[in-house]
C-alpha cells in the first residue's frame, strides 16, 4: 500500500514540456472537460503565461478537479513569493 501511494505521488510530479498546446487538451477543454482545462493550464504555466494558466486552472478547479485546485494554489503561492 505504501509503495502504491508513493508511486501515485511521484506520477503527479512529472514535468512536461510541450511545443504547442496538446490537441487532445484543446478539444477536451472546449467541451468543458476539467482534465483538458487542467492540462492547458499546465501548458501555459510551462510557457510562462501565468495569467492564462490561472484561468484554465480556475475553470478546472471550479468543476471540482482536485489536481487543478492544487495546481492553482501552487501557482498563486509562487506569484505571492514574487510580489
């Protein structure tokens, strides 16, 4: 059980680099899918567009996606450190 939990936590910490927004995420986000919205938030965060990232994270978090809530909180905490 402990190894499974550790693996799950590590799988959420992966850093992803994209050249363009993933098409699957764009299609899912257009349909209102919270996972697609969260993935677009991650894309824009990796590109340094924190305003757009926050908007997508917010939309996904508002739909109840816990990972998006966490990502939004992390993004806001990072922004607070630099103000």
